[in-house]
C-alpha cells in the first residue's frame, strides 16, 4: 500500500470518527484536533503521522506509519524488514494529573521481508498487535491569560499549540511466528515493549 492510499484511508477514517463524536455531544465541550509526527519513523527511511480527535477527557487517534526495522531488531542482519501500519489509539486523560494519560493502542500492519544478498526471494505477511500505553503530553506556550489556557490547581496549561508526547506501550502480537527465508529465519516477537516520542500540535 503506497503513501497516497494510506493517507486516503486515514482521511476516510478520520471523517467517520468525527461523525461518531458528533453524535454524542457533551455540553460545553468542543471537539479538538491534533496532529502528531513520529521522528523515529522518518529517521528509519519511513514516515509516520497520527490525527486525533479529543472531547473532554477522551481522545481518539488514527495513524499511518511505515519504516525499515533496524538490522539488529531481531538478531538477524541478513534480512531487511519493512513495514506499513495503520494504528488506532484511545486515551483517557485525568485533568488532575496535568498531562498524564493511559489508554489502548492497536496496529494492523503489512510486513515485507527481503534477504540482504538476494532480494529475488521475499515474503509479505499481515500482522496485528494490541496493547496498552501510558504517557505524558507536555504542552508548550506563553504563560498568559487568554482562551487558550485552562486553570488546574492554579497552574495554567495551554490547550492549543506545540507539545511533546512521550509514552510507553506494552504490545501483544497473536500473529507472531518465525518466518523462513532461504537459509535465514526472521523471528517476529509475540510481545514488545515500545517507548516512543511524538511531536504534536493541538489546534
């Protein structure tokens, strides 16, 4: 699936998600939008972005990402592994915790394996993983009184603007298995612990 198709799919899912949120209005609360980029994906010959919808304490994120795994990811540097993923995440943020959140995340991915020496033989397979995550969104902005800020225990926290999203996810992959490619084997782990940093902007 190329980048254009992935972005098209993401746009459709975002519209559907917005419609779902719109059907459940919450008095005095507006839907807010977020965009997050994944620097690590871009540094790994890939791309990565999440679009988010937030209302009250709940947030729904839909993302697309693709990258090449590091050579030492599974201990076999004779196989090049590339992946394209669609991701869904739901978070709950407790206002009293000032940016800390926890939630669920899932990935549906297409994995392509190519030998380093002879790329005429390759394999492609679908993967699905599910897990939980917890993290902190650090908002930046000027400390001034305007509509962009909310007051939590005498601390002004910006509701809009640039932020950093650092989280840790524990993922389980029920489709994990060892894949044979010629004389080489590629091991797909059934459990991974994923630290990640996203750059975000809340509109």
